[in-house]
């Protein structure tokens, strides 16, 4: 069975600091979202726009979320669950724009899978809706040091159905045809690849360095991070309170039968 994917592009409100945005999205909004039924996986990528790649247009997104679902019925929980109304209301606390692209089956492709070697740098490339073929950007990225490559075709998704946060253009701003996610052996190779892609697109693409990755839901279950938030989880580890991570405690507090072990609730800096 082919899973379904939702891609979210997130811009923080200008009156909120980057530090507060990171903590709020991960520990407040992310913990809420991890309780939406039907998520197969939910990963937060905290990103920084690369402003020195020759791009003439820089989109100020600072978060990319990738959510997968087993089928359309599971994805319906994103809009129809009891918590969804609170999720949308909470977005107004931290996001200036929250563009959710609900992709059709097969709209995301893995063009190169990881081979087990460590990739030290991860980046996203955002392709605008008009005038540029995503395949030409993939070709321009080349092969040097490229460990993984995934492309998400956004054409089948309509973010206007969800976006309730954009106060400046009413959700009528620029739209995008694809998100490309790559992992490279090191940052220099990644930057060279992105510079090539920017040249190919005449500066029209936007690129982002991935700073941190947080796994909130994995294999259909919230991680300990997705239930508690990073500060609480770090405090539990610091105190050596392993009994706080037992399934019986999770069931008593969160009314969940079980949770993924703490070790799978990963945070990873790039």
C-alpha cells in the first residue's frame, strides 16, 4: 500500500524570536499535533533560509513538517479530529504562514535512498509553481556527495484550504510546485550543489539548511518527545527517572496503551 504524505511549510511570526519559535513548535504545538489520530509518522525539520546561494527570491520559512498516513481515512483525522480546531487556533500563536499540502498517493518519490553512511548535512530546496521544472533542479544538484534525495510534488495539494494564519495576503501569496530534500556528506558539497541548482533556476528557487530534526510520531505512535516535549524529556533523563518512560506510566497519564521508547524520540542536529 502506498502511503499518503502531507508537507507543511511554516513561517514564524515576526514578533517571535527564533528560539521561542523552535521551542514552541516542538514542545507546545508539536506535542498537540502528535495527538492527532492517524499519523503514521511526523517529523519536524527546523530550518534556516540560505541567503547567500545566489537566489534572487528568499522565502522566509523556518519550519518544514513531513507527515505520513497509511491511507485517506487516517489523513481525515488531520481535519476532522476533536483536536484539529485547537491546532489551527494555536497556529496563530506562532506562525505567520502555515501552508499544508495534502499530496496524492505517489506524489513523493525517493530518488536516492541512503546507503547507511552518515550524511552530515541536510537541506531543502523549494521550487516555485511557475516556470521551473523540478527535474531540472534535481539534475542540477548533481551527484557529488549526495547520499539521499527525496522529491515531493506539491501540485496535487491545495494549501489554501488549511491556511488561516496569513494576515497580509489572505493566503494568496506564492505557491510552489515541489519540495526537494537532500542529504550530503558535508556542508561544502551541499552548498556547491545548491549553488548549481540556483544557477540553473536563475535564482528563483529558495534553499534551507536543516538545523534540527525532531521525530514526534513514528510507526503510528507518538514518541516520548511527541508526548512530553524536549525540556521535560531532557529533565527525565538528567534525573535518571527511567520509570517515567514505562508504558504503564504513559498509559496512566496520556490514556495511551504504549509509546515508542525514549531512544526513538530523536532529536538530531545537522
